[in-house]
C-alpha cells in the first residue's frame, strides 16, 4: 500500500521551475489554489527545495558518523498533514518541527548517521530511514501510508526529486501549471529532471482536464498503461 501521489508543479512556458522566476510570472496565488483543490494534506520536497524554503542556513555536521544501518522510523506525533523532506545524507538542520500546520517528517537512507536521527527525535521531528545506498522511495511510500497514515501526497519539487519519483513509477497523476512567461536561461531545472538513462522512452500521459486560472493554464494528467 502507498499513498495516491500527485506531482504538482508550476513552470514557465519553456518548462523551467526556478522559484524566483515563477513568482515573477505567476499572476496571483494560482499554484496554491490548485494545490488546495487536489486535496493532498501532505506534501513532499527534495533537499534543495527544503533548504530554500524551510531549513536553517547551516548544515548539520555529525560528530559521530556511525550510520543508522537499518530500516527504521520514528513517529514524533501522528498528524493529519506532513511537510516531508528528502534529505538522503542528513544535512539539513531545523528550527521548527511544524510548518504551515504540517508536521515535519524527514526521509534519509540507512547510511545516514544515527546522530542525525537522534537529533530529529530530540526536536520532535518524525523520520524514516530506508534504503541501503540511496533512499528506497517505494518502501518509503509504503511506510508513509502504513505507519503515518498518509493517503494522498503532493510532490512539489524540485526537478530531480520529481524525476526520481517518475523513474521509480510512483506517480499516479501529474498536475502541471503553465504560467505566462519564459525563462530561457541555460542550465535551469525542468519540471522532471536528472534521469541518467538517455535511452529511457518518453512517458506517455492522458489528459484528464484543463482549466484556466487567470493567465495560468492548469492541466491534470494520468499515466497511460
């Protein structure tokens, strides 16, 4: 069992997702209006996005780097909604354990220092450690559903974590908003990015709905079998 997973993103016409740029071209609050309509109480972001919006500036440095070395989890408090961060190696530090009404939950791999998980526990932060060499996203989703009660989950970036969920076959739906603007800068991340296999075939989608919100177009897609 896993949550129903929706990748929800807003991008420029050329598919770039830099937050400073999308804030310039988005007319209003369309992204969050659409996110609310998706009825996903919990959301998940990659390390870079979590650092940008939520984490403290200074990285965590473990004095004892002994890995936790096994699959484990800690439920600090059972919550109706979680702000979930992917932090494979345990580098992010936290000043709070709740953001915008969502309880913080961090996912690492099993090579992450146990000292990091101990620190999260001390701060009242839930965590999951899963995967021997990198996070096992499929198993992490099972634990989110079974141990934390997450039924619907919005993946809200960045491009590499979106790409990882796509590559792992864990997405049920893509919610994609195109704002009225163009980025055009070289090297900026796209909505789905970072998949190393250059021979990977394109993922085919089926359009479910289209809606105009101001000058932004909101499209929802399911995956073709």
